[in-house]
C-alpha cells in the first residue's frame, strides 16, 4: 500500500495532466437522437451529468434532426468533453467466441487473425473486443473504415469524436450500469440507455470500441507544465549559480594563496640577500683578522694601541699588516684635523713603526666624510 503523501511517477503525472472529466455518448436512431454526458466525480466515480432525447418532428430530414441535436449537445458539454457514437448490432459485424486458450500477450493478435478469418473482409477495417462475464469468452466486432468515416463524418464536425462503441439491444436486460447513471431507472428508453452506455464505454470501462487510436484519458495541463518548467529552469539556474560562485570563490582563494606565497618568497629572497651581504662582510672581517693574526703579537698590539688613540670624529674601517712589511690603515673622519692627530699619535708609537706614517689617499665622499688611507712600516 502506498502511504498517503508518498511521491510517485503516477502522482506527478496526475499533477501535470488533467484527467478527462467528461464523455458524451450519442445514439442515433431512426426516429430520435439520444445524448448523455457522464463525468468523473471528485471521489473517482462516474455520475450522469446531462441527458437529452431529441425526437424527429413530422417531415424532418436526417440532417435537420442531427443539426438540432448537435446544437443541444454543444450547449451541454465542456470544451474538453470527448464523444463516442453508439452503433447498433445490425451496423457492425460481431460475434462471441472463447479465447481462453490464448495468453494475454497473444490475445490482440489472435483476435485480429480470427476476425479476419470469420469476416472474410479484404478491405481495411477497425476491430474491437471486450471480455464478457463468462470466463474466457470475448465479444469481437468490426466495422469497415469507409462505413466508420461515413457514420462519424457529421458528428466529428461538432464534437471531439474519439470513436464508436457497439451497443447490442439483446444485452439491454443485463448491461451492468450503476443505477445513478440510468435516466429514469432501468425502464428508460433504449435510446437513452444506449447513449449512457456509450458515455460509460468512453472511459474505457465497457463495450466493443472502434477507435482511431488509443483511448485518450489524459491531456497536458499546460499551466502546470509551464509552472513546472519554470521551476526546473530556476532550480537549474540556482544550481549553476551556486556552482559558478563556488568556482569563482575557489579561484579567488587560489589566487590569494599564490599572492601570499609570492610575497613570502619575496621576503625570503630579501632575507637571503641580506644574509648574503652579512656573510660577505663577516668573511671580509675574518680575512682581515686572519691577516692580523698571521702578523703575530705586533699586529695585536697595533690594534690595541690604535683603539686607545682613536679620538671622536674618526674611525677605522680596515687594517692590514704583515711582519717586516708595510701597514695599511683605512678609515673615515669628519675632518682633516682628526686624520692629522691620528697620524701624530701613531708616529709617536715607535714600538710598532720603524719609519714615518704618511697619508696615502684622502677623498671627501657624497656623505661629507673623508675616506682616508694611512701607510707605514712595521
């Protein structure tokens, strides 16, 4: 059992389509035209909505009678009401036969072949069949297409004619139609009874029907289909928007990560450059210290004494000395006076210098400081 509220393909189809709600049966007889309309109720059962029997007036032709009946029918039916024309037994070749030996899949083809053999017709025709109450027994009927077109031509101009249905007068006594569908009870006229039978058979529940195609039970509800299509389109647009937003967000995150990584690499490059410069400075100082160390204790004493005699406004940037060789002092000063005083102080230290100290070079730089170089012999 399907639970209430459960979704299914059938429920979706019911929502997207409008089920055929009404069917018109027309029974044309010699002296009258009977019409009846049955409709589906909200509870899913049929009910008789309208019926009319138009009798022939004195001297009235068939065309006039049919036209008058059609006008009455058009006033009573809805636009989507389908129509079945009721045919009597003498207008249709039919018979009853037991087909219990045939399976369900073989039934349609078996009935068709049997009818061709029984009728001996070679021209094209339309057949139909229905299962009777007796087990395995079917009523099979057929009508030539030329006769079908001739009988339906007039009514197809006024109504949505879907087919014809066979009505046998011999079955009037035991045709099972709900009592609420019978006008004036079972004692109603055969014409009205036949019209009701055609309207009931139009819903596919009874009768040998001769159809141009398959029974039409549903039609599209275009308003709901359009609403569903718009809803699906909006849903797809929303999904596409979310996907695109996610893609853009992911690209932005990736771009930001790349920028941060590039910035980090730039910082690392700057740091490596600074470290490389510091390394070169340290190596230069180490080489200078190694040279001083190689000069022995005299070089060490020179560094100590030079540090003692340095005055404000002058400083050394380089010292090189070799035992028995010349000594070179490089430095910077704020003025030439500081350079002269340094040379005098160094000259006084006879313990380290064998000759005089002289100024090898002195240049004033862009920063206003004097870069100088002093030479002497240890």
